[in-house]
């Protein structure tokens, strides 16, 4: 599976489409290639950081499985969004 990539994509989507932004604004941000790359790099780092924080807890049940942690985070976000 590719849950780490999906989680990074979720972070990137949030960074590239902030609340209240217009389509023109989003397209402008995407057309700025350096800015786009920067936001994507930050999103990947944030996703990795979120996974690392879960793995650093003493009571995590994932035994170092980064994909399982990413899947759990994605599942949690989807549940929150559905309410």
C-alpha cells in the first residue's frame, strides 16, 4: 500500500487549497512551480512528522509500521470529515 503517500497528498491538498481561497488563487499558487514544490516538500515532511509522533508514543500498537500508522491517521481523518 501507499498510505504514506496518500497522507502526504492530504497534507499537500490542505496546504494548496486553504479555506476561503478562490480557484484563481489556487491555480496561481500551482502555477508558481517553486512555491508548489516548496509546499509539497513541507507536506511530505509534515506527514512524516505525524507518523513519527505516533511511533514515538510508548503505547502505540503499530510496532514501527509506518504504513499502518499512516492508514490509521487517514482513517481517522475520513471519520472526522464524515460527521
